[in-house]
């Protein structure tokens, strides 16, 4: 079992041996990690947006093709004499 103490992550107390340099290094490391995480999340957001846009374009294209197919089938049925033209 680990001897984890929540106090270990808290700010140092007056008698703590950590000095200002160590705190600054920790803060810079945290800031850099936070910056990297934000960049990865933004990149993922951009990729998902691009994929979403591509999917919507393909759905619109598919709808147009289906409409064209329905019109072509209707035209063929009219030419075959199976259906009368709508006017």
C-alpha cells in the first residue's frame, strides 16, 4: 500500500525544504504541460470539425445523387409508358 498523503501536493509550509527555484520549476513544468494539453485538444477539435464537415458534404452529395436517381427512374418509366408525366 502506498503511503500517499494529500498534504504532499499542498503548498510547502514554513519549515519545508523546497525553495523558490523548485517552485518556479514546478510551475513552469505545469504551465508547459498545460500548454501541450491545450494544443492537443485544439488539434483534436480541429480534426473532428474537419471530419464533421466532410461527412455533411458527403451526405448532401448523396442526397443530390438520390434525387437525380429518382428523376432518372421517373423519366425511364415515362419513356417506357408505365407512367404518365406529371404536369
